C-alpha cells in the first residue's frame, strides 16, 4: 500500500488539520458528498477534512482497494446517532501527495446530517471567511 494512504488512514478521523495538510498537494481538490462544488488548496481542504474528522464518530475504514496513484477506501461511521457508509476516492500526484479527494456517501439522511453539522462548524471557524474563495 502507498505510504500516503497508510498515513491517511491514521489521521483522517482524528480531526487534526495539521496532520492532514502534510498529505495534501498544494493544489489539492476536494469534492464533498454534501453539495456539488469543489474545494481547492491545501489549507482550505485540510480545514474542511479536520472538521469532518470531528463530526464523524466510530469512524473506520472497512476496505482499501487500489494501486499506484488511484485508491478507493470504503468507510463506515456515525453522524450523531445516524449510521453512514461511504468511499473516499483518492488520486495521488507524482510526489505521492493527495491531488484529488472525492467522497461518496449514503444514506441520504446521514449526508443531510453531515451537511448540517459541517455548516454549523464552519460558521464558527473564522478561517472560512477567507477559505470561501477556495470553493468553486
């Protein structure tokens, strides 16, 4: 398994954006499951993923599939009292950093709960006044 994928499994659910940031390419793109938009840039993406790690509980990866630069990591978690499953679709760049990070999730009710929880969190994080520029 690629060392970045191994490290990602250790840090993604801890909600520490400083540990997540070192795994991301400078121009990383993050495609969340909660809306059809893309976050671009190491700092904004690390901040979003840091908040996600604090919203999820009982997070674990169930399966890891892939090789080279393309990976799919199936996960399960809770959002409040709701169960969710999803897949992180990861593409690494030539330096072994995460270039693209797309998340697909179900069920719909859990995705809605994630959206509500994330909106509440980013509204209280002053960094997101500037990071809003990174959303397209």
